[in-house]
C-alpha cells in the first residue's frame, strides 16, 4: 500500500471514529493536531530499538515527551542480556542510551510488563502514540523428538544464563561432557562456542556472571561442533566473529576440505563480504596454518569444528533415557544456488555423540496483546515502515518490526525510520486530537494493580552497586541476578 493511501485510510478512520468535538467547525489541522499540547509518546521495550526510537523523537520534536516501559528492572535489552561479555566495546551504545534516558523529556518505567501489568489499549488511551519495540524474547524451537531432554538448551537461555538474565540464573548447564553440539551457524552460535571454549581466565575481567564463570572453570568440554543444514556459502555468521574463533587461544579449528571442493570458482561472483568470509573459511580448511597460528594451535587441548549439510532430526537419549547423549542429523544437499539455496534431506543420517546440545536457530517474537495484529508465521507485527497495519497511532521498531536478525546498527536505522514516520503523522494531524494524560493515568492503574515501576535513577543506583561489586575482582560489574534483591536495594 502506498503511503498516500495509508494516510487517507488513517484520516478517514479517525474522522469516522473520533469523539464529537465541541465548538464550531475547526480546520482539519486544528482538529487533528496535538500541537497545543506536547505529544505524549510511549515506547514499549528499552533495548536498542526502544532507545533509538526515543532518541529520534526527542531530537526531532522539541516538545515531545517519551516514556519507555520495560519489563525488566534494568534497561538496555540484548545489549545487557545478549551481547557477549568479551565484546565490551559493543556495549558502549549504553552511553548514548543513558544520555537519552537522562533527558528531562524522557522517563524510564522499568518493572512493568506490558500485556500483563498494563494493556496496550490502556497505553493507547493515555498517549498520543505508542511504539512497540519489545524485541524477540522466545527461541525458535527445533520441533524434533528429544528436544525436551536434560542437556538440551536453547542458545537464548544459555546466553541469558552467562549474561545474568534473571529468568535464566538457575540454568546451571552440566558441562561435564567431552563434546557439545551447537545447531545453527549464525553469530549467536559463534558467541556460544567462543564462551564455551575461551580459557576462563580470559573471561575473568569481563561482566560475565561469577556463577557462569564458576561452571565454565569446571567445564570438561573439549570439542564443540557447530552444525549447519546448508553449506559454507550459506553460513549466517560474519567474518569478524569467524576470525575470533580461528584465533581463539588454546583451540584449533576442524574443517573438512571436502566441504570446500569447487568453491574457489563459485565465489568469484558472490558479493564482497560473502566472498571474503568464504575465502577465510577456505584458507582455514585447506591451507597449512601460518607460523603464528601453528604455534598457537600445536598445544591446543580444545577444538571447534564446522559441520555442513546436516539438519537436526532427533536428540538421542542416554541408555537410561534420562538425558541427551547425541544427535541424529539428516544429511542434506542443496537445491538452488547462493543465499536462496534450500537444504533437502538425502535420506542418509549421521549420529553424533555429545552430552550437550545447544539450539541456536534463531529468536522469535511473541504477540503482546490481543488488540495488536501479529503475524505468527513471520513472528512480526505487520507494519508499513513501522506503522502498525490497521491501527492508527500504533507503531513498531526493531526485531518485533522486522524479525530477529540484524545488528545494533541495523536496529538503529530502522528505529529512526519508525520515529520519522510517527513524526510525519503527527505533523500531518493524523494522531489523536486533544490532550492525553500520559504517565499520570498509567501510574494510577499500575498502583491499583500493585505494580512498582522503577525509574532511571533507580537503575543508576543498581548500576553503581554492580560496578562496586565487580571492583574487587577487577570486573566492570558483577550483575545483580535476583529481582527481589534489586527491589530490596531500592528500598521497596
Ligand atoms: C545473543 C545475541 C548477541 C548479540 N550480539 C550483538 C553484537 O555483538 N553486536 C551487535 O551489533 N548486535 C548484536 N546482537 C543483535 C542486537 O542485540 C539486536 O539487533 C538488538 O538488540 C535488537 O533490539 P530490540 O530493541 O529490537 O530488541 P531487544 O534488545 O531484545 O529489546 C527489547 C526489550 O523489550 C523488553 N520487553 C519485552 N517484552 C516486554 C513487555 N511485554 N513489556 C515491556 N518490555 C518488554 C525486553 O525486556 C527488552 O529490554 C546480538 C543479538 C543476540 C541475540
Ligand atoms: N557479534 C555480532 O555482531 C552478533 C552476535 C550475535 C548475534 N548477532 C546478530 O543477531 C542476529 C540473530 O543471530 P542468530 O545467530 O540467532 O540468527 P541467524 O543469523 O538468523 O542464524 C540462524 C542460524 O540457524 C539456522 N537455522 C534456522 N532454522 C533452522 C532449522 N530449523 N534447522 C537447522 N538450522 C536452522 C540458520 O540456517 P539457514 O541459514 O539455513 O536458515 C542459521 O545458520 C543476527 O543478525 C546476528 O548477526 C550479531
């Protein structure tokens, strides 16, 4: 649908459904503009999408007020609970988010689960516009037999565990096995493989939780297989992350040169980033390591390998049926070429013994409220450049808008675009007219429901506590894991 039609639809819907207006016939602009009152906007989710949307709105509208609702007691979404602890530079975006949160026209409302503590229609009644930026909190299930066995974890839960996500703090994965298998070949799979294989002393100065570090110190995992259903030309990870794996201290790569036969000719025409990535894979698989790499790999006691053309079919139980003891993989071949090639089973299978299976086949958004359209197949809120289809005044940004792929920079671009669309609609008089109570109305509702929101200055107190707890061990912070303890520290 072209933006023109969409606007017309928006306008005509409002014209039909608006409450009667007092006084004589005001102009279109007077009727539908909220310019007399600073626009009250609410954003749901305080990850990169929420913060970048808020940043855009505050920067480009000098009066707009933005409330950011967040279910956790702490802000920043996957920047805190997803980004690997050994990638501290990525977390520098927190400085920009903090500046946004400290703006006099922005407020963080943590500890509020939208869809449970407050409904989206209630937010829509209180604000001129609502932006849903609540990410993709679930993992995609493999839907194979044995997935529920102890010893099988989603990468999402494993990442949440080492990064201090409260709901995963009890995960305690058993790392007493020799071999782990990671299903999926994206950047999350490489994060998980790297954390499993990095010598624990190299993680001691990061913000990994002390509990996770303790388990990793006891780990007996020696080999990690990273399994893809397609081939080397279709891996989803990127070159920087692959290079880190190749250079990981105390480990050596295992790649089968047979997987790379004929690839040299085929990479000539692929886009440059894919070409460079495949060349690195090819060199690692087929050439002798250089002096430096050889010296590092010679004494290596741990290994990681990429296994291609294998699709998970069944998690195999131990003889007593109590836990995972291996994985049955369907051997595949490709139909089609390039990025779009599809993996189809050949009919052969291969069993790979292992004591730990980590499924890293992607994240998934959930529907938030029955009043909000949701596409269960794509796992996104149907939208046109961030405008939620058929719901005037409702917008979305980030992973819930475009699906669970893309780095923080991609999320920034799409969140700015959503902010731009919202401001265009505001200027065009397409948002609800008249004053809106904003947080005052929601605060009363939350209080009547016994919900205790936390503010950004509350977070700054928790932040100071975490930094102070980390100091003794030379860590940037020791994350607080227990919401009750956090509330206690805030005197609640
Ligand atoms: C494991 C992992 C590692 C990554 N590492 C990198 C990296 O190194 N570099 C990089 O550039 N990108 C990385 N990414 C990608 C990056 O994290 C995403 O692009 C980005 O976080 C998406 O932003 P978002 O705001 O849409 O979602 P999120 O970051 O998930 O934020 C969503 C927020 O909404 C909140 N929320 C959810 N439901 C509700 C509700 N009902 N009510 C209120 N609040 C709610 C959540 O608690 C969360 O705070 C990584 C992703 C993952 C999964
Ligand atoms: N350092 C970083 O910058 C960093 C770190 C972590 C995450 N991220 C970003 O976060 C996003 C999410 O990462 P992700 O790794 O979760 O997702 P991803 O990049 O989409 O990778 C998912 C992987 O799972 C595979 N897969 C999906 N369904 C499968 C199935 N049913 N059976 C077998 N394999 C299946 C995919 O293979 P197919 O291709 O065959 O579908 C792919 O290899 C990505 O954009 C990533 O770049 C970035």
